[in-house]
């Protein structure tokens, strides 16, 4: 462990050079030199005690005991879990192994999993980051803990959380912090201040003897913002760029939908939602557009024993800057492809491709920087559904006809976009919501603080006159400011 505070350019370059030598994998890989870095950076965030992964992958013994299994799940692409095709678009928080990394695992398992020299082990990243964004301005917790039974079943439960606000506030980031990461699979927040939705949700809560109420697909009631916040294991909360954000009104309520994975012992969870208010006034409010079956030219009906696809379109009226694209279908869903085309069809903007949809690994997929879709373009969303018995997730055996709905045995065609109206320069505004692998300041997330992070910070905040973030007071925002900020807030970096 080295502290970035005592570093200099020399250190940064040394770190870069040592990364390069590590990357040149030998033909006789050992656990400590070659395998540990792959596992620690891609698997251990979930595969350690108290987290969702079914077995810990932290030591030589644990990894070697699962060696063949690890080879299998990495070859098949099942692990690390990441459903979008990273060759189609670049998204934040991508998890995938390179071909070299996969081959290293194959070679290592093939060589009977040699341990190597423990002094080569880079050590695990510091996963225990606690609050990611400093201290929140508003902390809201589920009023009571939810008991998730040890019956080996998963559960989708919605909890009503009053915001208690007496005045309107502007929000920069929303963070969901489960209290029990061994069962929390993902969380989504719907926002409503509509009394009839709130009353309907309260009635559902009343009718369900457990804390909260069950709702598989959505929140069970209409909400104004279906994506006020979201969390999947290992993700940082989405923090909007300055002057872009959301508004919360007095009397509003959050509907927190938690997906709990199967457990074989009773578990409790009492999730907290941390809200961070905007420092600068929000000039552009994040809007959510939802594409639904009303954007289809045919009825949304999936006959039994058939594979069908639906093609939704949306005409973009004025230039927009897309923050995130979130496809949503249920268990019979098979794939998603989303892109935008120009009126003359000469230009195509890829948005997301999910070749093998997996309901259990939904995500909130954000772009590295705001994605401009010009007015006049058409957004296309093509979703495929496999309602045959060869789809092992099919909830009906034998397959049954399916329509749109909230239950496990219903299907959905829903695509969310979070966006703002486009302003020139938006393409250069980055959205960083990366899983942090132990380095605060690792803004170009590659697991180390290096020159790329400094360049990124300077490209966003660098400035030569009338500078707002000039901490050194020399009139400009340059490398010296970055170093001062890092010496104050920099973290250990493995
Ligand atoms: C985001 C969390 C997460 C990450 C990252 C992750 N896993 Fe998993 N892993 C899980 C969960 C949860 C399961 C249980 C099955 C499921 O829910 O899909 C699982 C299942 C597995 C299984 C199969 C166990 C079984 O009984 O079926 C293996 C093997 C595995 N993971 C290895 C890995 C390896 C190797 C990596 C890194 C290359 C990795 N995982 C990364 C969460 C994760």
C-alpha cells in the first residue's frame, strides 16, 4: 500500500511502468503473480464473506478449490456478471475479462493451479469504502427491517419511505446502501408525490403481512420517476454532473424496490437511502422517458411456444443528451438492441446491446459522457422474447401466452432513458459512476491512480482564467491543484 499524497510524477510513472510489466503474463502463470490480480479486480468485490457471491474468492485455497468452476464460468461469460455487449457501446462500470485474462485462467488451471510465491501477491483492494460521496444531506432508512426467509427463494419487495421534506430540494446523487449485502441483489427507487399513488402503495403495504409489499416487476403503483435511484452490487451511485440533477418536493415518498437473492437461512435487511443535495443550483432537471408497448405498432402479446420480437420507435423532437439507457423485461426476455438513426438512415448511434438478457442481472447503464441524440433522429428498441420451454427461465411449464404486466408470469417491454435537453459541449461532460476498486481519485477507473486520472480531472476542471476550483490560488487550475486535492482526499491505492 502506498499513499498517493506522498507521490509525484515520478511515482505515477513508476506505477505505470510496473503495471506494464505485470501485464506481460508469463506462460507459466501462478496464483499470486497472475491469477490473484484478475480475481481481486473482477470477482472478490462480490465473492467475499458478507457479499452476494455464493463462495469467497480471496485466498489461494479458496480460488484453487473452485479452479475448474472459475474456468467454466469465465469461459462461458457467466462471470463476472455483465450483460451488455462491450464491443457495441462503452458503458460505465463494465465488467469483463480480456481474452488474455481468460487464457491465463485456462493456462493456470491446466497447469494444476500452481500457487507461486506469496510475495508476488498484490493484496486485495480496499473494498470497505463506507460512504462513497462524503456525508449525505438526507438519510432515509426503511422503517423496519425486512425478514427474508431461508427458503431458497428470491423476493422483490417494495418499501415506502417518506422523505419528510418540508421544502423543495435539488438532488445531485442518490445512494442506496443495503444493510445486508449477502442477500441484496439490486435496488431501484421510484419517486412519487401523487396522493393517489401513495394511498395505493399504502394499501398494498397494509395487505402484505411482511414489511413492505411484494411487487415483482415494478412498484405496483404508478410513479412520476421510475428511476430516482438505483443500485447493483459493486456500483457507485450515479452522481449527476454539476448543475444537472433532480428535484424533490415536500410530501414526496420514495418507493424502494429491493431484489433479494435466494438464501438458505433467515436474513434481515434494512436498507438506507442517502441523498446528496446539489451544491450549485440545478439548471437542467433530469427527465426520464419510458418507452412502453404504446410505442409498438403491434399489440404486446407473446404466444406460447414462440420466439417473437418487438420493435419500438421513438421520434426525438429536439436534441437530447442521454445519461442512461435501461432496458427492462422479465424472465421470458431474450435480448435487447437499442440505437438511434438519422432521418436519411445514413447515421446510426449505437446505444446498448444485450445479446443475452438476464432478468437477475439488470443494470442502470450509463455512458462515460453525455450521449447526444440529435432532434429528428429515431430511437429504435428491438426486444426479443423466448416463450418456449427451452428458455430455462420460463416461469410457465408448459409455456403460456403472455401479456404486459407486473407479475412473474407477465412480460414487459419497457425502456427507460434518463436525459436532459442538449446544450453545446454536453458531449464533453463525463458521467462517472464506476465501482471504485479502492482508489478514491481513480476517475478513469483502471484500478490505479495514474496519469490518465490527472488528465481526466484537468480536462474537466482545468482552466486558465476566472477559475472556480483554483485551490492553490495561483489563478489557474493546473496539476498543482490536482495534487493538493489528492493530498487532502487521496486514498490508498493497491
Ligand atoms: C457483481 C457481483 C459478482 C461478481 C463481480 C462476480 N460474481 Fe460470481 N457470482 C455472483 C452471484 C450472485 C452468484 C450466484 C449465482 C447468480 O446469482 O447468478 C455467482 C456465482 C458464481 C459462480 C458459480 C457458483 C454456483 O454455485 O453456481 C462462480 C464459479 C463464480 N461466481 C465465479 C466468479 C468469478 C471467477 C468472478 C470474476 C471473474 C465472479 N464470479 C464475479 C456474484 C458475482
